[in-house]
């Protein structure tokens, strides 16, 4: 019998100033707990993303819809690092549906 140990995931949300995603992070953390997943979810302003990429083992990056124009830049930053990047579904973001955004993150990571 094979046993797979799922490593803790680190999901980084990036937005313009880091404020609008803080409520979404709270809802995502609740969804993580409710679903029994092991993940850290945090938000940073896009300007601080580089520091986080250097200091943490990031599993995926989700961009707030207001910074969707930065998607290509982020993909270039993580090229070769196996860190998927996507824009958060606008409806899930606007409705603050943490469970849907967690699902998007896990789908992005292929889990």
C-alpha cells in the first residue's frame, strides 16, 4: 500500500494594496479548515510579492481581478519554478466565495 503525504500548500494572493483580499483570505482559511486541507493562505500587495517568493515556498499565486494585467509578469517571475499563476475568478472574488477560490487554487496545483 502506498502512502502519499500531502505537503502543506502555500497560496499567495496578490492585489493592488493587499486590503481587498484580506477578507477573502479569511473566508479561504475557513474553507481550508472545513475541507480538512493543509494550506496557508495569505495576501500581499503585488509590490511585495518578490520578497515573499524569495522567503517562502509558494505553491501557487492567485491575482486579484484588479491586477489581472500583471499575470504575464508573474508568470515570467516564476518561470521554471513550477508555481502556477492565475487570476481569481471575478465572480468568486466579488462574492467573497472562499470555498470556490480554494477549489480554483487546488485545481491550479493539479490536486
